[in-house]
C-alpha cells in the first residue's frame, strides 16, 4: 500500500505553493491528537466517536494524498458505522503505524 501520493502533493504544491508547507505542518501537528482521540474511543468502545474521528482523519489524509491512512480510516469508519469493532485495536495500531511512515514520507517530500 502506498504511503503518500506524490502526484496529489505535486498538484497541491502547484496550486498552493508555500501554502502546502503550512497544510503539512497543520496535518503533522494535528494528527497525533486525532490518533489519541481514536485510541481513547477504541478503548471505550465508543463506535460513534470511532467513526467520527476516523472520518476526520480520512478527510485530512485524503486531502493531502496520504493514501494509506485514508484507506485504513475509510475501512475503520465503515466498520464502526456498521457496529463491527472486533478488530478496532488492530485497526488503530495500523493507522498509528501508517502515520509514522507518512510523517517520514511527508518530511522527505517537503525537503525534495
């Protein structure tokens, strides 16, 4: 699974120029708190909150071409909305791991 979609980032860079760096900063700063919310919702078994946070992460990740997190959050959101949260801890761990890889890939992209 591809971590980030460089062509989507290239398109954003063309449109936003230096504004892309601000968006990346915001994403990299905000996502850890979203992941903490997701982890807390998973531990509490709160399917409504799991779906809501997964939706938020899906949107921000999709906007920046962070395709792996987008796809994982899309699946988690669908599962939570259907009440299927048997594997929620695994899903959250996968998203956390994907964010670590995405952070590295985005930092590398930014410096290129």
